[in-house]
C-alpha cells in the first residue's frame, strides 16, 4: 500500500489564551477527499494553515508521500505540492481572471501561456471562466473558481479548500463537489 499523500501526527498549536490544535493526527491517501468538521474556533483553519506553511506547529510531525517534511513557509508548501484556497479570496478586483492567476506564483508565465493553461484546466475540471473578465464583475462562485484554478495551475498533489461551500449557492456546491470528484479521480 502506498504511503499517505499527507500524514499529520500529533500536531499541536497553542496561542496565549487557547490551544487551537491538541495532538491532531490525520492521514490522507492520494485520491481521497476529506472534510474537517467542527464548530467555529475549533482549529480547522489553523490546522490547514499549518499544512500550507502559513503557521508553524508547536509540536508534531508532517509527512508528504511518506517523507518527513518541514513546511516552514507557503513557498515550501508549494514546492512540496500543497496548494490552499482560502475562505476569504485573495483576488484583485480590478484585474482580469488571467491577470489574477498570473500574479505571484505564475508570474514567470506569459499571459498567453496562462490563458492556455487556464482554458485546459477549466475544461478538464468543469470550471468554465472567462479569462478576460474583470474579477469585480464575477459572482462569488466564479471568484472561487478563479482561486481553485490558480491553485490547480501550480499542479498540486494536495489541494486544501478552507470552508469552500460557505459562500456558495446549493447549485454551486453541487458543481464544486463534481469538480472535487474529478480531481480526486486524478489522484
């Protein structure tokens, strides 16, 4: 049996007034979809930010594909194949979809390259979006698609979605779940 894509063991994160994560362990195999459930303030986002390198655990270990790793920054997480779509989108309203995707991680690619890869990913995963649309003209569901597509263009091996259904209509939730099933089928 292959090693887990992600393995967390004893992850603990403390803040002065609260223990956000107390010895959390989790294993995710390639192609699996997991939902982390809990009340507001239960530490779900904190745990995911640890995996994404945005926060450092106070204790515990992380393995990716059976190899112990130190995820000490978002760049380190990206190099390990981890991408995260946050609950609160990080998009520039006045830029186009393609420009938003090109900013940061994909800055080395030309806009034509970004549009081409964007079209391929959108088609493959049922995430249709107009690459030249301005973000301020998009619905919340379309903005989420932009965030997901930006993450997918980095070719992650592990995709984390922080509260992905909280802002979506029931129809958009169904489309998101269909997309997630296609992603899972690809491992």
